[in-house]
């Protein structure tokens, strides 16, 4: 096995064995953290190759700090752009409020960042490769997750998690939010960022990299690109232009879902842990999915690293480490998921005029919401 960089120990020094199920952001970050701590890690991925679509992830200051502790901060920042100057608007372009990004930046000492999904995945894969160990096993469909033999099994396999079902039952599962989302990348910079809220629908734009704009939209009942374009045809510039100049073949449509009810624990049996969407899948309205997955991964691997070397029966401190992880992350992540679900309801509610009046009169309250969002993400 290869040697680690950063946190001292390397693969094969007796810390323990782990299987990480899922090679998304949370799974890859967990594998990186465990290998840095000297664990022998196998990553199983059901897909035959990782998805390469290029939408943007928001990386909040607390998640950036987690990336730093995982040795990934510099690699991600090299391909990220800062997020500033975002506004909430009406369809006619009138500004209702400013998102509190600059205030969060002043408090945190660093800006919120946006990075394309392929760049973040590439940074995680490169770190995993540098650390050595077994390559990712692609095309692995688990039929019996309970039979996985390792000191530690990490379920990072998304909202439909097989690991969660096997070890936590079917009480919690995917629930539809009642809205379909469309996402894409425009081949130009709009210079207009934030979200525009209409009657039951919304449209958002963020920077992602030079010469491109990340966009996302939600339209009740729309099933084709033409229907989406028609829904936003009379909205303020550059919304219609973004949709007109983005090839529909590159658009992605998905049904918004969240995990419900909230899990009573993220850990089980002294050797099972869930991270990311497997533990707390949420609607995308707060832009916290990648952040919470990174925070989960860093907290879990930090706790596990402190469990000590493995004995004949595995790491003796592992059950205690998993309890510490659950105590640190569960309530925080579930608060974010709850807030995101409520924000979705607020944005898409049936009384847009009342909503807009509340937002316009509560700019200061939105700043406080933004600060709570920052704190809830891990501080």
C-alpha cells in the first residue's frame, strides 16, 4: 500500500479496514480522510463510471475549512470562484433583497466559493490516487450490504441508500418535494446572480468558471425544454437568453426529493455510518448538499482517526468514535435539511405577493437567516 501525505500515518499501518459504498462527494471525501488516517479502504460504486455533468456546488466557509483539514483546500480553491453580489428578484427584475454573502465573508474571513462538480470530483480522485490503496470498484451493485466484511462500513450511496435500508430499515426514505428542477450551464457570464422568485417557480444563476454561468430552475408541470422556456419567456434579462442559448441536450431534469422522516441516528452496530444524502438528503434550496457531505466526511474520519490502532477484534474505540460523529453532525445536518425544505415551501407557495412583501420588508432577517445557514453548516 502507498504512503499518505498530511496526517502522518499511511495505508497498511493497522488502523483498520473500511468499505465506503458510493463514490460521490461524501464517499470520496470519506475515503480520502480514512486513507490519510492509515485505514485500508475499499470504495464500491454502482455506476460503471462517475457522472461528469458540470453544474456548480456552493462551498461555504465551514466546508472549506473541512476541505483544508482533509488536505484538499488548495486544490479546490484553485478551480473555484467567489460568490458575491447575489440578489433575490421578482420576475420583472425588481430586487427584493440581497443574499448575505458579503456579511458571511466578513465574519468567516473567506468568501463562499462555487466550483464545478467535475473539478471537485477530480480533486477528490487525485487525492485518493496520491494516497495509494485499492482502486475504486465500479459497477458493483450491492445485493446484501449487511454481508460487507470490514471494521467500518460507510454508506455514502445517496438518497436510495442500500446501506441505510439494510441497517436502519425502511422507515426513512425518499419523499418527493412536488417540484421538478432543471439545471444547466450557459456558455457566457451573465453578471447577474442570485434567484428570481415567481408564482410557484424560480430561476437561479451563479458563476461557476470563466466564461460560463450555472443556472437552475423549477417549473411546476414542465416536462420539456420548450415548456421551461415558455414559462420564463417574459422574465427579466438574462433569464430568457440563458435558456435560449443553452443547448437543451445538456440540460438535466430531476425530481426534487428529500429524506423523511429524519433518522434517529447516523450510526449503527458500532461499525456502520452514513454520510451525505444517505443520511440526510435535502432539497437544493439552501445549496448545502455538497457542504454537508464534506462536513460529514471530515467529522467522521477525524473521529475514527482518534479511535486508535486495530486489535484482533478491530479498532476498540470505533463504536465510541461513531457516537462522537453522530453527536457532532446529526442535529446540525438535519437542521439544514429542515431549513432547506421550509425554504422550498416558502419560495413555491401559493401567495407570491405576500411572500415578496415579507422578503422586501425583512432584508435584515434574511441576513440573519444567512448567518444561521453559515453556523448550521458546521460551526
